[in-house]
């Protein structure tokens, strides 16, 4: 991975992950049938801090997790019967945030995000991001079986967040997300919304 600062006002972060190993093929007549894993992912971010009042920053993010056209679920290590060749479905470990409403698993997906953050008042910050989602392998779904139609366009959405450090030991936050399904979803699928608010107290 790489991380650093360019010209004092631009920070960047990028990491590349390659997975190897063995996955098992479920529901097969051959016991313990295996396939080799050859999956990879990219996570990157660029922030441009503009030296003017309110401290605005432009945010650009790109994340990618390789897909496997035979997979029906990216939250389990098993592949379905009939799978051939290497298992290219990336499975991530740890935490990853790719949108409040969709909550995408980093597998079989391209995520493009662009946004703006600023601090209109001391200890208060606001940010908004636009999200665009596209499949790596259009034949396969995403997450635990969403977006099952063989189309590349998953959808798009927005995220908005509010942070307020009221006192040194007391803060609050509000997160809002909206996801609009694309061609990979059935026409009957509705929009997804997400709202979360909380207060943090340090003792």
C-alpha cells in the first residue's frame, strides 16, 4: 500500500490485496471438492484540502473487489456446484464502508465515490458523497445475493453525514444514506434509505 501527502494540500491512500488459498464447492457429488483462490481488490482515496474559509475538501474514492461469475453469495467462502476454474470472488476482512444504504461487500463490484466536506463552524463538520456502483462480473450478484439480473449497473446513491464536537468529552453524529437500484435489480425493487444518529460520551 501507499500513503502520503502531495503539495501539502493533497493526501492520498491506496492499497492492493491479492488472495490465494482454497475454497470448497458446496452441494457437489464429489466430497471435499476444492478450487484454487485467485482474487484481488483495490482500495484508494484522494483528498484535496482547499485553503479557504470553512476548510472545504474534495474527496475522491475508488474501490474494487474481483468477482466470480459462479458465485451466488459473497459472504461465504463456498462456491456452488458447477463452478470451474479459479475462485476469483474476493472476500474482505476487517471493515469497509462503501455507502450507508447499500452497504456493499467488497466483492464483484466497482465503487466510485466523489464528495465534499467542510466545517462551517468550529467543531462542526458536514460531508456529502455521490456513489456509483458497477459489477465486475455481470452474471453474478453482489453481497449475499442482491442484484441478480445479468446487468453491470448496480445503482447509485448519496451519503450525508453531520458531526458536532459539543464538548471535549461529548459529541454527536447523524448519518443519512439513499440508494437507487440500477439495471441489475428487478424493476419491483424499491429505493433503500439509511438513517443513524448517536451521541458519544467519553468518561
